[in-house]
C-alpha cells in the first residue's frame, strides 16, 4: 500500500492493535488511550465554545457537510473501529482550513467549503483529516507540541491555561504545529482511498491542492492551510502515484450537490459584510 516499508509497517500497526511501540503510531497509542483522546476532544470543543467560536447551524449546510463526511467514516471506521466521529462547521469565510482533534472530532471552516469546486474535493479533505485521526497523528502532534503530562492534564480538565491556548491556536489557524511530511503523505493516502471507496474521484484532493497552490501567492487564507498541511509538488506526485499504483477508482464529482451550499454561504458572508477568501 505504501512506497516504503516503514510506512507500510506503521499502517499495519494501526490496523492490528497492540503491536510494538517502535512505530510512531504505536508510540502515540501507548502515550494516550482512546478514552483520553475522547476526553481531550471534549475539552477542546468546550473551550472552543467558551472562546466564542461561531458554528454554522443552518441545517442545509450542516447536514450536507456531515453527509459527505459520513460516507468517508464508513471506511475510516474499518481502519479504526470505535471512533465516535463528530463534524463541526466553523463560520469563518476567511479561513480555508480544516483540522482534526484527537478522539475523532473534525472541524471545517466555511472558507474551505467556498474554495472547493465539487463534492469529491470535500470528500478528499474529510478523508485526509479522518486519516490523521485513524493514524493517531493528531494525538501525537499535540503530545509533541505540549508534552505528555500537559496533554493528559488537559484531557482531565486540569490545565485550563494550556487548553485555552490550544483551542485558541486551533480556532485561529487550525493547528498547533505543522504535521510532518510523512504524516501528510500518509493522510493524503487515506484521503484518496476513503474518497474512492465512497465512489468519489480520488483525485479530488489533488485538484483542491493544485487550486490552493495557485491561489497561495495572492491570498493569505490559502497560505494558512498550506502551512498547517505543508504542500509540495512532491506531495502531489506522491498522491498521484499512490492512486495509480492502488488502481483507485471512483468518478463521482457531484459539483451540483456542493454548489447550492457554497452559494448560500457566499451570500451569507456577503450579507454579513465579509469578503470570502475565494472571492478576493
Ligand atoms: Zn494534514
């Protein structure tokens, strides 16, 4: 499934629980339990609420975004059973971003929905973000950034200051630290695989990335996603090769399903006097 043996081993470890701690995923698993991941996710959500994060409540938008994610979770749940996946849409047209919190809570900013051109691109993003949870990158990233003791304290509600800092960083830039190149490649592979399994064109993530690259120069909001999820030509090439080697199929793009939601969000942003990132 992967181009080098260490990454293949890492994924085997994700799939067969309890194998050695010599892989990065294995390490994260021994550092934070599933229950602690869930507690951490709940604390982060509470803090985001406390800090006044604005969520989209329009059922047409939320149900649509969740519906696409549900199709991806069918595959993600096979790779990591027992995750209670949650999807939240943050009302921020200027942020083209999405992030995953340990425990299985995925967040997307409305700016990303407005930047996507079809449902396959959104499906790819959900596949990528759920891949970060399946491979336990999200938990490891937090431990790397804050230290194990602090992260466990946050999960138990004992580190209010660090929790506030963490939630603030997530709301402002969708991440605390950048993921490593290897984590990104791996999450991209999950993204293409899950999108394909749900019947979508697995190249959705690639067309989305290429658009971000093109927009990067003149739009700071696009640069932000790229700094959280570092993107290089190599990364696109890696994903293209992966799709070819694995013979990933799927052709659904469904632009007509995304468009009404996207147009509604753009109209709402304009009515609120906010110029969406995509239209600058
Ligand atoms: Zn990523």
